[in-house]
C-alpha cells in the first residue's frame, strides 16, 4: 500500500473522489492486472463489472448527477474495498501521465488539500517518498506490465519524471 498524503479524516469529509462527471471517464480507476484477479477472487465481483479497458464500470448517481464508483458506500462516503483499493486510488491526488513518451508523476490540484499544501515541506517530502517508491525495481516492473495506469490526463501539474520511460 502507498503511504497516503491526504489524511483520511479530510477525505471522509470531502466529496471530491470516487464520483465522476461522465460514464466513460479517464479519471475513473483503471486497475492493475493483479488487482482485477484479486477483486474477482476475493470480493467475488463479476468480470462483467469491469470494462474492456480494465476500469470499474461506474453506476449512475442517485441524484442523477454524474456517476459513482460501484465500491463507494452510499451515505457514508467510504470505500467498501479500502483495504485493497486500487493502486490509482492509493496514488490520488497524484497520477501517472504519459507525455512525450515519458512517464511523469503529476498532481491534480482539484484536490483542495494538495492545492493548499503544494508549497509545503510535507509536499516535497511526500514527493521524495513517491519517487523512491515508484522508481523501485518492483514498481517499475509493475508499471511496465500495466501501461493502462499511465494515462493522458489534462490539467494536471507535472512533479517529476520516473526513471523508466519504456512502459508504453
Ligand atoms: S479530492 Fe483530495 S481531499 Fe477530497 S477526497 Fe479526494 S484526495 Fe481526499
Ligand atoms: S475503489 Fe474505493 S477509493 Fe477507488 S474510486 Fe472506488 S470507492 Fe473510491
């Protein structure tokens, strides 16, 4: 599991994650191959609840405004699979983006917490931690085997380039 930057008590009071404007959204969680196997085996989710591009199939929000992750517990703002939530969910508000054939660690400043902390020493320390974590041989290998989690996000801020650039 990736160490979290945003404290969980902050996220529990925020409605910023796990909700999407569009049914087919680049922001919806895209899973590692091993996560798909775990979810099918351990959580018993039907393979049909995953899209062909390895995303969780979103469900319409009750108020008809947008779509929700199927694992968001209604009313409690909690993730039903928090103990095994996908890599992309653990990483957010940071994301991996492909730009000019390079893998960049980027950050989404739509997250109010990270926007507030972007110039803080904690932010720099956390980026150093992520650099060590993501540049480890194990993680670089995982990314090479799962290029689906490196996407073309718009309006995200580049933070650093990963060491490997051949995961495409
Ligand atoms: S937008 Fe930021 S603060 Fe809000 S739930 Fe997501 S990670 Fe947490
Ligand atoms: S898997 Fe959990 S953390 Fe990830 S989008 Fe769904 S509810 Fe949110």
